[in-house]
C-alpha cells in the first residue's frame, strides 16, 4: 500500500480537561500498573478498557470527569480519545448508575423462556423502567443483549455476577437480598 | 444444564465434570500439558502446523476457516513480533460453549494458546474475553498464575528455550469485537470497528504485526490433535471437517446444555428429540436456529425426517450453517415474526456504525418491525423488508451486515404465515406478497 | 510506487495503468464516474460509505473501488443494474434519517449528498418511519453542528487527525447513535475549520457565516490568502459588495493547498467590510491637530507638496519609503519605483519581521514547494513554528511523516507541537539555533556547538548522518531565528549535501503572505531596515511614505513624531497612523488585483472580489497617482496586469510571466530565483563561530509546549476585527448553552454576557 501510518503520538490536551483529576490508592495504582505491564510500553492505550473498569469501580460506577482526566493522563491520550472509546462500549458508563445494576438479558433464548416476566417483576418491585435508577440510587435496570447464558435462561447480571434460571420468586429474593445488603453488587 | 459428549468419547469435555476441573493438578493428572511437552521436546514449529493441517480442524468461531492453513499464512521471516490472540468474545446469541470450556478447563485453553504460539514463533498471547465474562477472566488469571508457578508460562517453558506470556484482556460490551479485526482494534484500545481486509491479520494484525486470531474451541482442540496425531483427530469427524464440535443448545428443549458431538453426527432430529430430551411440555418443534443467531432459520419440516448431518456440509445442504454452533430451539408457541424482531433489534444494537448499509439498514428495519408490532403493518412491508435485506447483504463492510440480513430473509421465506398475520391485520384473506 | 504498467479493463475498454494505482482514481480518470463520500485522496482509507461499489470479475460480491489497487488483467464493471441498485440503496439509506431541511441549510446548493440524491436518489420515498432527532448546536465559536445531517463519512475526523495532528474531533457512540463530537461537546482546537470544508453535507458549518447567505447568491473569486507566507488558494464568496465567506472547496478552487485553510485564512476576513475601515483620505493640517477628512485630490496634492518640500530642504534621501509584506507585488513594485525613480532615495524597505536577503543572495538550491514537502524523505526544520505561523507547511510536514514515512528532524529552542512527529528533536538553548547551523556547515564545530546549544555531540553526529543518509528529497526549512550569516550558510547547504540520489530543497519560513515578493521586488535591498528607518526618523530621515504600518517588533514608533511629514496608506487607524500627517484609505486584498509570491516562490494571483470599500484605492493606484502629481507618469493605465508586465521585464526571477500564465491555480507557477554558485562563506562562518563562542551556556531550556493558537488566535490589526478571535484568545470559554452562538453569550474577556435578552433573542 502506498499509504503508511504511524500512530499519532499524544499531543497536549486540546479538549477542555476537567479541572480535577482522580487520585487512587497505592493498591489501585498497583492494579493499574499490572494491566499496563501486559502491553508493549509504547502501546499503553491497549489498557484503556481494563482501566476504565477500574476507574468506574472506584468513581461511583461511572467515568466521572476527574476519572476521565485521570485516564487520559495515565494513558497519554487525549480526553476526546477517552470519550470516543467509552461511548462505544455498552459496559462503560458515562452517566451514574445505581449501586445494584440489574442487567436483564432480552435476546432470543432468554426472551422465549420468559425474560419479559423477569423484567416486569423487577420493574414492579423497584418502580422504575429499564434505563432508570431508583431515587435512592440503589437500583438501575437495563435490558441488555445476549450474555452467554442461553442454556440457563432467563437470566440477569448484577455488576459482574450472573443470576440464572430466574423465576419471579427468585427475582424477589435477589432484590430483597440486595436491599438488605446480603448480596454484593458484583462490581469488581 | 447438561454438559458432556454424545456419540463419541469426550475430548474437549473430558474433564469438565471432574471436581476441581479448573485446577492445574486435575488438568495434569488427566493428560494435561502432555501435548505442550511433546511439542517442546520433539516437534518443530512446522511439524505442529503440519499436524494441525492433517487434522482438518476448522475454525470454530463461525467462519470455519481451516486452522492449519490460517497458521501457515503467518510470514516466518518477518522481523516483527508475532501474536496469538484467543477470541473469547463469545457474544453470538445462543452460543455459550466457550464459556464452559474456560470455566471448567482453563488450562486446556492455555495449553492450546502456548502450542499455537510455539508453532507461529509468538512470545506474547492475549485472550480477549468479553467484558461480561469477568468471572472467566478471573478463572483464567488464576490458571495462568498457577501455570506460571509451574514453569509452564513465561521464560523458558518447562526448561526449553521457548518463552511465552499469556495475558487476559477484557472487552466491555460490544458484539462486533468478536469479529477478529474489530477485536484487534479493541485490543489496541480503539473503538471496535472492523478493519479493512487485506491486509489480513496473519500479515498485519495486532500493532501491525503478524497475528493469528482463533476461537477458544479451536485452540482447545489443539492439544488433543498433537497428542493423538492430526490424522486420528480428523478421523473422529469427516474428511473435510475433522474432530468433534461443541454445540450450545438453548430454548424449548428439556435438556439445554453444552454437547460435544463428532463432526458429521447423524442426525439433527435425533439430537434434538432424544439427546436434548425433546421439546418442553410436550409441545411441537417449530424452528431451529442451529449456528447462533446469524444463520438461516430452519423450520421443523426441514429437520424432521430429513437426516440432517451435523457438520459444515450437512447444514449447508439443509439450508443453514454451522456458524458458532449455537442451537436455539423454538416450539410452536413462538411467533417467528417476534423472534425475528428480537434478533434484528440485537443487530441494530450491535452494529458498530461504521458502514452505511448496516448502520442505517438495521435502524430502519427495527423501525419497520416495531411499527408492524404496533399493529401498523402494511402488506407491502414484506417486500420492503426483503429489499432492504438485499441492500445490506453483500454490501456491508464486514459480515455483521450479512448476519443481520440472513435471519430475516430466511424467516420470511420459511414462515410466511407468521408475517402475513402481522402485515395484513385487516384483509386476512388477500394473498401475501411474499 | 512502481511504474510498472498493468492492463485493466473497465467497462470493456482496455487501459494500461500504473500497477498499484487506486481503482476509483483510475476509473474516474478514464471517464467512468464513480460516486463516493468517504474516499478522500491522501487520507486513510475508510470504505464505509459503500457508494463506490464496482463488480470485478473473479471476486465475490461487489467491491469498493476505493480500496482496490489495480492488478494485471483486472476486469471491472462500473455500470450495471446490480451496481446501480446498490448505489441507489446506499443513498436511500443515507437519506433515511437525514432531515429534509435543505431550504434552510447553509450547505444547500453545494452539498454532495444533495447532488448525489439528484443523481442516485429514488423517485419514491420508502422511509416512512420517524427520523432520529438530535438538536443543532455549536461546537465552538467557529464551528456549528447539525448532527442529524451527518452521513458519518468521517472526513472531518480524519483531516483533524492526519492534517492537523489534533484529533480534536472524533466519532462517539455506536451504530445508529454514532455522532461526531468531542468530550464534553466543546471543541478546543486550532479552529482551522477544515472539518467544515471537507464535510460533504451541512453537518459541520461555518458558524461565522451561519444563515448569512446562500451559496448561489454569491460570486466566487479565486484568490490567494492575505495572512501567512504559505499562500493558500481560496475562493472569496461575495454578495453585493460584501465579502461573505472564504472557502477552499474543490468545487470552486483547486490550489496547491487542496481544501486546506487555517483559521486566519478561513475566518479572518470580516475586517474587509468592518465599520472601522478608513472611509476617506485624512489630513492633519497642523502637528498635534486632528485628522480631517479630505478629498483624494486634495490629499494627493497636499502630500506631493510636503514631500517636495522635504526633498528640497534635506535632499531626496531624507525621504524614506516603506512597503508592507502584505501588499501585492504590483503595489510593492510601484513603491520601489516611486522611491528610486520619483524620489531618488535609497532609503526604502518593507515592514517585515525579518529580512531574508542574505538567504536569497546565497540561494543554491530550488525552493521546496508544498508538494515537495509532502513527498520529502527527510525534513530538517531549524527554528520556526510552522503549525502556528505557516499552518499549511505544518500540515504538509505532518502528512509527509504520517502518510509518507518521512523523517522529520527538528532543531528548536521551544518544544513545538510538531516535535510529536519528529524522528529527532534537538532541544537547544534559547537563541542557539545558529550553533547547530554552524555544526551542520562544518562538523569540526560539533563540540563547540553541542556545548553551547546544550545538546550531546552525538546528537549532532546523528543529525548529520540522517541528512547524509537520505535518498530522495531533503527539505531544509528555517524560521526567523537565524541571523544573516546563518541564513547565508543555509542557502548554500545544497552545495554540501546534494548528491545524485538526493535533492536538497530549501524552504524559508517568513511570516507574511508577500514577504518573498518584497524580497523579489527588491524592497529589502534598501539602505535601511524598518527598525533603522524608525531610529533615523527626524534625523537622516525627515519624511516617510508608508504603505501599511510598522509592527510592534520594530521597536517604539514614537520616532515617527519627529518626522517633518508622514503619509500612511492603511485600512484602519493604527499606531503608525496616529503619527501621520496624511492617511490614505487603501483597498484590502479582497478589493485588489495583483499577485503574491509565497514561500515556495509560487507567484499566485490575487483577484478583486469586491470593489474597494468606501473611497479606498489599491496601493499601487495611490502610489501612481502620487508619482503623477510629482511629475512622473508610471504608464500603468490603471491596470494591474500592466504593472505586472513591467515587473516581469525588470525582475529576473519573474521573467516571461504574464497574468494569463498564472490563470490556472491548479498549475502553480514558480518564480525562477537565481541559483547561486558556491560562494566563499569563510568570513560568515568565522563571524558565526565567534558569535557562537560568545554564547552563554547558562540559559535554561524552554520546557512547556506552546499552547495551540498562541499565535493563530492573537487578535492583530486584521484578525482583531473578528469578535470570535477575541473569544479564542480569551481561552475559548464554553458558553452556558451550545444551542446559541457563543458570540451572543460571552464577552470577549470570557465573562458571561450580562444582558440575558441577547440570549433570548437567539441567533
Ligand atoms: C460479527 C461477527 C462476530 C463474531 N463473533 C465471534 C465471537 O464471538 N467469537 C469467535 O470466536 N469468533 C467470532 N467471529 C469470527 C471471527 O471473526 C473469526 O473468524 C474467528 O475468531 C476466527 O477464529 P477461528 O478460525 O478459530 O474460528 C465473529 C465474526 C463476525 C463477523
Ligand atoms: S457491517 Fe458495517 S456497521 Fe455493521 S458492524 Fe460491520 S462495519 Fe460495522
Ligand atoms: S468511497 Fe469507497 S466506500 Fe466510501
């Protein structure tokens, strides 16, 4: 090919960088270093998704402006590069979500085995619709696409945890346990 | 949920039901890492590739490309580093086999990746796993640490002069990142858009270096191929597609699960009706999507009594494809219009937005399906839908566009009545335009 | 690319074409129209619009011709029922969610999607669903955005990245929700507006021209930019004597800059019709008195009398004549002729920031054109900051590196942004660029140079190795940091480095649109520099005739008040006119005919877009009238082409040139500068060595990378008339809402507009 592209080195930040930058504990920094060590030193950007998960875990569930500023700085990319990547991937939150994020699979196998009932039960118990968060900030509901649990349908994911072979009773039980703090929110 | 082999000795699923199957100890005491040892002590990289070629192993990610041939495309003399990337993005609706392979037997994947790396002269391998499978990444990380402690990953593996790293990498929710070039973009920290081919990843993949991307199940087949020899592996299956295949089965069957079958298993009816325990609640079989959502839907009439052979050629002959091997079984209660709507919504959600036909086409189709579902269907909609599918198919940048079109085209063709009902709510009697 | 020819059959016709050439280009060259949106020459391939489909024998499916390179025996069909259906389908898809608001869209009439819809659109609208909606907004004071109209060809994000190296605008979201934008929705960049230019639809729009005029109401005049020395070709859109906008869209103009312009070129024009433009000649009858409007006849007569008197009293050389590097060659020539033939003084000059005369006197190789820069193998940049001062050169350097694999070597005391693209960056101490030039000229000085510049000796050795290792073109560029001796040395470098396999090209980086022309015309050969002239005011120089104004760099202008008489031709009142006895309103470049010579040595046409505003006159016209009043008829017959004809007769580098030869901007004409023999520079080198030896070794290095726009946004006499530049210079504050132009919401010091009704009134 006649064209030859070299990666564009990061330039000084051009979009408005949030004034504040997130600060993390040494443990979190070490975790981040561990991810960065997997990639060639001049390819730090590769770690963007793993780091986004960490930042969103540490910053209340989403990439807040200081978290975004941190990512751009740590990876040596521009703030807009963080935005373009974050908005592409459905698991990266650019807006706050509830502490317990109920992600109900709505794709075919789950659908024909009762995903609608699961969603309806969650909606009724929590009084919110998919895409919404309860006023206390405890729960959000989302309908998501196939999570690889078709054999154990219907299912939902809370944080990273799978809850499979769901029934309305099971849903009630899970929600109750979340309310009372007996269940972790699956965010790791 | 069932997990095991039918019609053959379990190969890939040999250990899955053992206690503590994910541990190095159990893996080793059941023949684990013997193949790696064999490779390191007595085989040249070319020997390995030759053996894989003989095995007639075809990629299990969906495209079914012969694996040995793919490996032989990697330029030996390239001064650049080479990479092996395992595609564990498994996001195809109806597919969950890779999940259980990794959950129950992570060392088999590590061994497969190491052997591939040895064959291709690679010293760094990545396992790109979909972000939702976080617990699998944790299992893999633990297994990698165990293997490293045992000298099986890292510098001078098992005292040989072959060194190789195995790293996990997490996706973050994007079906398109299962497409190998989109996966590489994502692994480089970019948006998961597919790349132009050529150049193929074997020539310029990760970081512009020669790269082989293989599905989990493809890589986990490699240790057995080395151990039993390519020929013996091939003989388990058919001439053109060797070995066994792991199928995921979901939907209205009594026994959903992960089934290992020999390639060329006869026949599909027996498989569904007997092996999977038949249809739930004594209902009738209506349709099967045999290869993950992206393949043609098959009506019961194309399966029952038709001796459909379960391999690449057999399914094509029966009007569908092996794809990723995700069986979605639907009984008579399912409205195929609704199931098709569900799938097109999936494709719209997952279209990366790069190319015109897929981005705009899926958006438009979803709008039409939603309108029809609201009861505002028009007789001419069927023609419009088919024409839009035709305008997407073969014109999109990557196969996702085709994958969105095929289920719809086949659904309208095979289940015209389910569509007619929605399109002609008022004039029931008129003949369909389909 | 190899020059091997291969046989390609297109629609049944056989052609021999270069192997590896791009199929879409070949088809178009051979007269087979192929529609496309995302394909853009010399940008990364995208292949996403899927418009350019063709059928190639032996290949499955239709293929995108933008991604296919020609191979032998290829058989291509570009027209068939199947292809037409596919292409019509793509247009239909693109129009599905596209709003039907062409009548209120600024791009209406010059929109590629609109045109494509005429050619490829369906008769019947099959999309009857609700269109996706997103509100219009502003991305910056310069860029307006209507996301609904976007077809995601991503030309904008690619030019931002590949041309500008800024990557400020990107695609976010996924699938049908993909949008072009930035983090936080506010665009902080150099505001070049190239994203607007390459946008085929009305998605990105010139915010300064929002809803001002329709394209077809304007007459398009092809001209050359009046800002920096790169000389971008542009099209001036005017309506009823008003300059409306400037574009470089290839449907109007095809200059060496393609569709590239920078913020100044694109947005810096509203000074032309600004209310503060001088309206009539002004005379200050008494020192300390007021400037009073006068008629042209009176002003010319008054000026002539005064100049006559000074010449009578103090001699001709007491009259200084000062030109401006902004005005045309014709005007500069008239001034030069006025000085030498009417007044008879050697005290003439131009108000340039620095003189390049020693460079041109020693010029031993061709000047590099911007095309040469794009295809260079090695680029050595000494001093300067092209990304701010000559943005088109900056773009060419970036593309040479990114798309052409060139190696860029930078010697600079400031870590300029281009260093990101550099293979080698020699970060020298402030003011020690000359030390490196000394070492390049003679490696015996490596040690001394390294010590003074604060770099390692090995870096200088490697620099030389990079220069001598180049196969292909080596371009050497330099900025204003180099003194006269160093300039002479650089001018002679081709003698040192040229080889059979290596062409050495030179590229000076002066600051103004006609700096090179001022040298060519001879105005920089006068006995005094602009600074010296100011120093001599009231002393050796008693009267001055100035076209334009002095620059802040030329030290204090109080000296001017000591003059017996000062006449100034200007567009606006300036510090210089404050001392003037007569001020004559001059026409801007948009109101003038003539030529500029850019830093490639390209002689480019300037064409009158609108008649001179108010009573202003073109500079050369004023000078000729003054000459006539003083008894000399220049014989220009009021035609710029007559002036240029005389230039071509008298200036050797312009020999044989005529306006008709400069007619086609797509075939630029380079002046033939004399190539100097190998000169003996031992004296220059000796004095440079002495200077370098005297350099201090204590200076701290400048560490911070300069901010984007620190030069580009500076409100000068001209750009200062554009309110948006003040907003940018104040840090481009984000307005409270992006639904309304920031101009109406924010004061120029970055504060919030207090009157809320301004916001409510909308834009
Ligand atoms: C839209 C799309 C999604 C895909 N998703 C997956 C996937 O989730 N897992 C996978 O292994 N291959 C997937 N593939 C196939 C890969 O592109 C590629 O063919 C495969 O990883 C190659 O490995 P194999 O040769 O071992 O099959 C997908 C392809 C497309 C077009
Ligand atoms: S077909 Fe086009 S829009 Fe769809 S996923 Fe592939 S590249 Fe993206
Ligand atoms: S021009 Fe070829 S796909 Fe857009």
